[in-house]
């Protein structure tokens, strides 16, 4: 124990010495302007507060008086990307390299439910540091830069709220919860990374994730003793790969746009895995109708339209106000066995 403590102290002083070294220290804990997610990426490291209407599901509804699309919910995303190292090099700093540590948390809350306003789901994402490379081209051509970003290993775990767990137990749902927990690696390529630009710009991004773990049924596990109350069929996951395409157009010049009010339209198309465990619908008499689900790949679309507002001309800190629409596989935790999930609402974002 003492030897481990000594090594940690020695490492701390070594890192401190390197940070103070001439040249090298300028790049440590430096924040890069590239390698960031676009606003439409479904699980980006953004700070968002969203309110709107989504699709209602009997098995997650503690209020009996709801129909398909009258469920007002609140979505809160908390994300940050801790800078570790960043440096530019080459002629006119045409190349860049950065390492950072991203983390995020995504919360779905049934804020206006009449009994207890339960927290429905919380998803966490964290892992190894992220690595990004950028190659900058002519400032006057259509292609400004290309950015390659790699998450070597990332972990996602999801949790239902306490009230929903108790409710699902009390009403004798055959499956109380599925433990969505897995590790994956992610690689993406962006053309025209916005960096610190506030003018007109078309940005494109293509990426994919590959599941590298195999927990229970693949993307998830279910404890038959503590998380099941009935006999149902659970399908093992065969799909390991998901991929996505993003397009973002920002407009800082022209009608109703400027350097402090940048108009943004962004859309993501993501090919996602619909997980293969049953859905449950109330039969109106206290029982449940079970619908078996086969795992499949489905398209999901995430759209943002609105503005980024910058407090001052030269600052990069920004507040976003958007209308958001989502259609596709439910992106939250255990609910990823549901297709055709819809959300329409207002989004307030903050990007330091």
C-alpha cells in the first residue's frame, strides 16, 4: 500500500514538472476547438434542458389517463469534455491533435405526472480519453478541414427511477427492468468541423460504434431471480454495429443571422439496434398483454432548428435555443425495445 502511494506521489510530481517545462506545458490542459459533437448527435456532451411531448407507454405510465402523444416530459442532458492535451503544428498550424475526457448523463423525467412526477430513466456514458486529429485546408475553399475522432473504449449504463421500479413491481410486470450496460469503441470523420467559426458553414459527419462487450444478452442483461416476475422470451443480441450520419448548416450571415446570433439547422440519421425483449400493454383489467420483440436495425432521426447566441463577439461560450424533433428507436435505456418513439419540444443548450 505504501509503495503504491509513493508511486502515485512520484507520478504527481513528474506530471507537475512536465507541465512546467517550456513548450510542453503550453499544451497540457489546453482546450481544443475541434472534435466536438454536432448539436444533433443524440448522445453528445452537451448541456441541454428540453421540454416537450413524447409517446406514452403503458408500462412506464403511473398515470392512467394518458393517450399516445399527450405526455409532457422533461429531458436533461449534462455533459462535459475535460481537456487533457492539445497542440497545433505544421505550416500555418495546419495540423492539430487533442486528447480529452468526455462524460455525459441523460435524464428523462415525467415532470407533470399527477402522483409523484417520477424520474423515468437515467443514462450514463464515460470511458477512456478521446483522441482527435484535424487537418486544416484553405480558408476560402468549400472544405475547411477534416477531423478524425476516436473513443477507444466507452461505457454506457442505464437506470430506471425508483418510483418506476416500485410501480412495475406492484403491477406485476413480467420484466421489472433490463440492465442496459455495455462497452463500445467509436470512430467518426467530420468534414468542416465548425471549430470557432460563426459564418456560413456546411458540416458533415459520419461515424460508427462497435460493441466490444457481451454482457448477458449482448447489449443488456436481465437477472431472472430479481428482475423477472414472469415467463417471457428474451432474444440474445447478434448486432454489434451502429452507424450514423450528421449534417449541420450554420448561418452567421444574411437575413435574421449574425455573428452573435447564428442560425442553425442540424439533422442526424442513425441506424440503431432495436433490442429484443418484450413490450407490455395493459389489458384494462389489471393484467398485461405481452408482445414479443425480435431484435432488428431501425433508422432514427434527430432534428434541431434554432439559434446559437454568443454573449460577446469574440467569445466561444454560447447559449442555444432550438425546436427539436425526434423519430425512431427510443434512445433511453430500457426503452430501446420500442420503435417509432417521437419527441417534439423546445431545447435550451449551453456550451462553455
